[in-house]
């Protein structure tokens, strides 16, 4: 007996998406291995293997057959309600298909070659503090980013299609005023509390054995709900979380033997990303919907667990004694208050990834603004290093003396196009507070639970209200649904003013 | 300026092979990860991802376009000598293409489904000692193996195409008399020396800390020439070596805290496989020629390093003091002779993978003979467990009381077709001595070098004479070229008689 499917096109489309998913997951396993365990000489072949997997999955996705199947599957499912999982699958895959087929393959090939070359040069030029060497390449990157945007019609700003790739629905027009209000609130707040505790030595800046740091980090992650039958922790130079399916989501961290906070907060941050991916509805498994909704929404979860939980007074009521028990020699006599203050110091700094909770967004806003100006043509690449210094001086009160810790600092502009790679960090910070407050509206105040080491209610609420949807809902709709409002910076600023005001009596 | 290639078809074929290679390497990374680091719940998705990669690479290889390119590339390179690397590439790829396109894709799909199901059942049935549950599946496996052979014409025995897949050029007609002579030589030799040292406790059966075992194993591997910038060692339940390109060849081992020899010889064995893969000419990189020539030739190198070197008296002159220094508490007062005798005990045993050097091939020959009889129809699956017991009793003087340690012992018959999966182990043992003797003919006696911990001359000779060829030469031609003769069991038997005669005055 042959069973005839009522939705043959949808079935074939799903099978095709599962093949694409397998290629993508394989590439991600190769990438994880490259960052964690691969012997050094494996790099050359590995780059080639990953680029083949990328190309094959891209070709499979943008082929005409995918377009035909999408059209037929739309007809097959015309009677379904809009919030049916199949309708949402077709909506998301359709949007992706239209987005990726707008741009000619030959252009993408040029971007790929240019990106490889630029990344390779950056790896040499950054340690050598040699911006001049990268200048012509960066000029081409700006040109390519503009050309990318030119394939999209009806856009208001050349950065919009680039932003949309990572943070669908957001535009320069919506982000610029939000970020301006945020900056206006942050600059005086930073000024009021910066460097306050500088004279007190941090209890975390002592020797902590690397193995013990990893072990303790993993215990803290598990306390948040991270399940080692579905994940693991490894060392990596630049920590990340990565998903190989809804039942295998791994995190990495870095360890500084003389600063416990490096591994501690990297681990909590990546655990937040991982809890999101682990919480996705298993029915989305094997499709492009089995991942976070967007860059910014993903970052909201890493930041929520890292900062709203992990840097809260209530958390330290529990984590302080826990760490003192694990590290009695270093932390035995240290008060919870001293630990809490130590993990919430505000410092003027040059390096984004080392920045504290309060100054972090100013690092992002500098990059966001400069990228827009490059794309608009109001800033020339040759003037970028000085513009970077000026902007840092003006927003953060400090400026790099070289380009290594200035414009060459981050990989982003040297490993892809320019204009869509930084906004997600600040969107995430802003959303983290809106989402956390929504959780407390639903669950009541969480402080007492955190102080008892109980994070289960929060994790379950986030899973139910946010994580399980994966990419079923568009980011803006998801935010509206979870928080009851659009994205807005005021709750975030109020949270920061409250927290740092209490800390420093400001 | 456009550069026009003189060999456009060969270039396109090479690009296609590189894509297939990337898919294969990716699958192997996924498989390595599954056996070493993957969290337990990752298994389901992982199986799907690997099967997609298998299918896509197979489809790419057997497509008509590959056949067209092969034909055109043959014309393009018609003027090249037969030992040119391009001619050899086309010869090997052409053979593989004809071999894989002989069998209908629908049949392979059936085998794949049957294999998955059988493997799944075996995982339950072996611990439960439940042969009855597997009997109907195994009967189908025999049928499928026969059907596989039926797609090949002009073959003398149904096992021949199966043997040829793993050990090209070998047939039942050539192997049966060789194995019969080997068995005739081994059975009385085993009888003469078995269980001789049973009353002396082995110095290696004490507690050795697992981490220290791994560390020491890695030092021994490096001493053989294994380079950690191009490899690494991990734990796995069933040790293996795997290559992700000529610059990333990894080994795994298992550790028994109460028996140092488990990790020691697993590590040396896999190091032999790895040295072979690491020695392949980098010009073969990204093609299907960048691997060992055959199953048997590969095994000859794991066995050469494990047994001809690692179980030799000369090796223990060096390794004994080295290990005594690393494990002073356990091995401090133990003589080199006691260690050498302990790693060369001959015992009647039921488990192939635990067998000593002398009895090992009898385990293999039992399986080889029974598989041929199943395919010939002279043995029915229902009678297999008893036939197993009879054969063990007759060749090894011991027989299992259950099927768990009998016919259900190895994964091979329950994870693929029957008839081509065991001969390589014994071919490898036999060849290891022929190749080792060729090395000593070229380099002079190696004992003094081994006793000084110097293995560089041997590794270089093997690399130059054997490893670098990868699959450029057919196994039989390669053996002839390296050893100066065809495969023959007499040198191997003479080596065993000499070694075990000296050990036991037999």
C-alpha cells in the first residue's frame, strides 16, 4: 500500500531543508572543532572543507527547485491558519529565499574571496598595528557593502539590508533614535560612577587553577538549567555557543588563571545563548527555524543570564558563598558585598569585549555610528582611525594611542560586510531588561529565588514564552508578544540608574 | 586575461572530487566527535546529519557528469606516462566509479535501511545474548550480500566483490590457500606455547592513573614520529585512527586503570595507522587517493608499529626503563625481560580484540571461513552459533558458552554486508613482517636503533617507500614494489616461530 501525502511539495521542501540543515550543522561542528580541539596544521584543509559545505548548502537553498516547492507548498497549505507551524515555516523560508536570491551568486563569490583575503591580512595587520595595509581592502569592503544593498529596492539606508540579515525588522530609522537616547543617558551615568572602586583590590584577581575554574563554571551553568546530556564546555580563545541540533548545544569559555571573572562571565553568557537554543521546540528540528529569532534577541538571553541574573545582588547572595566554598583560599573571607561590587566595577576601557555592563553599549554605539557614516560616504576610510579616537574620547573619555586597540580591534569589519554586525549587541542589552521585567511581572519578584540558587522558574518561563518559538515569529512580533511593547531603551536606562545609583550612592 | 586550461575536464573532475572529499571529511569529523566528545543526546540528529553527508557525496560521485568528466579527462591525459600522478588519479577514480555505479542506488538504499535496523537490534541483542532475535535479519544480510555480488560479472566467489571493496585485488581463490597454510602453521605453534607464563603476575596489571596512561601513550606515539601539530589523542570506547586531511590525523585509545597494556598497545596500533595517513603525499590532498591503499595494507602498518616494533625485545630495552621512570611505583623494580614476556603472553581467549599476537589470526580465520560458508550456502544462519563454537574449539582450543562472546561478538556482520570485513586484519599481520623485513634489508638491522629509542630511520623509510603513495598504486602492485614479492605467509610464520621459540624455548 502506498501512502499518498496531501502535501507532496511541503514534504519535499522539508526533506530539502533537512539536507541543508545537515550541511549547516556539519559546518558548525567543523567550526567548533577548529576553535577547540583541532591541531594547528589542520587549519588549511579545514577552511576548504567548511567553504565547500557553505557553498553546497547555499546552492541547494537558492536553486529554482526550492522556489517551485515554496510556491506549491503555499498552495497546499492555503487553508491553514497563519499561526500554524507549517504556515510559519513557509513564511520564514520564503522570506529567506527571496532575500538570498536577490543577490547574484557571482557577487557573493566576490564577497567571499574579498572576505577571506581581508581576514587573512587583518590577522597579520592587527598585531603589527598596520591600518595602512588594510585601508584599500576596507575601502572595497565599504563598496561591496553598498553594492549588496543596491540589490534591494525601496530601502531608506544602505545599512538596512545588512541590519535586516541579522536583526530582521530593524532599520537605521528605528535604531538611530533609540541608540541616541541610550547614549545620552549612558554618558553622564558613566561619568558619575566610573572608576569609583579603583582603589580596592578585586578578590577575583588572584590565582585560580584553570581546571577548577572550568569545573565551577560548569556547575554554575548547570544550576541555570544547562544539561550535560545535551551540551558540554570547552576552552576557546573567543568564547561562543553553538548548536548542532536541539539536543547538542555546546558552550566554550576562556580562562585567565589570574582573573576568575573572565571564565565566570563568559560561561554564564554562553550558557544564556545555549539555554535559548536548547529550549527551541523539537518539532522545528532540522529546519532553519530551530534557532534563535535574531542576533539581538539571542544576545538578550546571553545578557539576561550574564547580567540581570549573574551580576545581580540576589545572585551573589547564593553564588558568593558557593564560590567561597569552592575557592576557600582565595575567597574564604570575602563578603558578598565585596564580590558584588567587584563584578560591577565601571571602568573607562578601550576593548569592547572586556567592557563592563555600563560602558559596553558605548563601545557598540561608536561602531554602529561609524559604520553608517562609512556607508553614507560622510566618513572616508582614511579618516576612520581618527574618527574612532575622537568618538571614544567623546563617549568614553578615553582613546587608543594605536589602531590595534582602535579600529583594528574587532574581527567584524574584516571578516564580512560592514553595517549590520554590531547593533545586535545593544539591542540585546536593551531587550534583556524588558524581557526580565516581563518575567517578573508574570512570576513575581525573583530575588529571593536567585538568593536561594533557584533559577528554574525563570528558565521555564523563558522557555515557554520565548525559547520554544525559535524563528517561528519575526523578532519584532516576538518582542511585542513577550514584553507587551515594542523595543524601548527607557526600562534599560532605569535599571542601570537604579543599580549603579544604589552601588555608588549616585 | 583569461587563462585557458589544457585539461578543463580534469580540472572540473578535481574540483568535484574536492567537494566529495570535503563531504567525506566532514562526515568523518562528525563521526570522530560522536565517538569522543558528543553529549549523549546528540546521537539522533548526528546519525541523520552523517547519513545526509553520505548520500550527498555518493550522489555527487556516481552522477553521470562524473562519468563524462572521467572519459574526457582520459582523453586529455592520453599522452601522459602511466606512473604520472594524473594518470594514476584517473585510474583509481575510474575504478571506483565503475565499481559504485554497477550497483543500483535503490539496492544501496535497501542495504542502508537494513543495516541501520540490524545495527540497532544488535545493540540490544548482544547484551541480552539473544541470537534468535537477529537470526532473520542476518539471513537477510546474507541474501543482500549475495545480491550485491550478483551485480558483478565474471566473479568466481560471491565474497570476491565484497573483499575487493576493502582489499582490492584479493580474492577468495588467493586468500583461502594462504589462510589455510597460516592456520596449519599457527595451530600447533599456539599449542606449544600457550599459557606458559600464566602463573607469573603481570607487572602491568596494577593501578595506573588514567591521565598518566594517556600522557605516556602520547609520548610513545611522538617517539614513533607522531606530530601533535598534525594530530591529537582522545579517549574512545573502540579505538580508531581517522584522517581529516594530510595535516590532521587523529588517534583514540581506551584506558583500563588496572591494565596498562590496553592503552599502551591501542595507542601504538592507532599511531601506526596515523603515521601512514600523515605520510601521504600532500599533492594527493583533497582526492580519494589521499588515504591508505587498502584495509590490509593499512593494518600492516598498525601491526608493524604495534607488534614488530612495540612488542619486540629491542623496543623494550628502551621502553622498559622509560616506563619504569614514568611509573616508578608500579614498574620500578621490574626487569626488561619480565616486561617483554608480559606483553607477549599467549592465551586461549574468546575475544578477538583482546587476543595476543599469536592467536589473533585464528580468530580472524574462523570469521573468514564462516562468512564464506554462509555466502556459499553450505552453512545456514541458524547453525552459525554452533559452527562458531566448533571452529573455536578446533582452532583455539576454547569455545564460548554463550553467543554474546561468540557470534554476536563483533559489530562487523551487524553493521554492513558479510564477506569482506575480516580478511584485512590477517592480510595486515602477514604483510607487516614482509614489509618490516624489506625495511631491514634496506636499512640494516634495526634492533640497536630501537633499543636507543630511535625509530626515525624506519618511519622515514616507510614514508618514502610506502606511505607517500596513498592509493596511487593498487595494493598488490604496492606490496610487490615495497617487499619485492607477492604476499606470502611464510615470513610471518617464520617470525612467529623464531620469536615465540626464543621466548619459550619451544
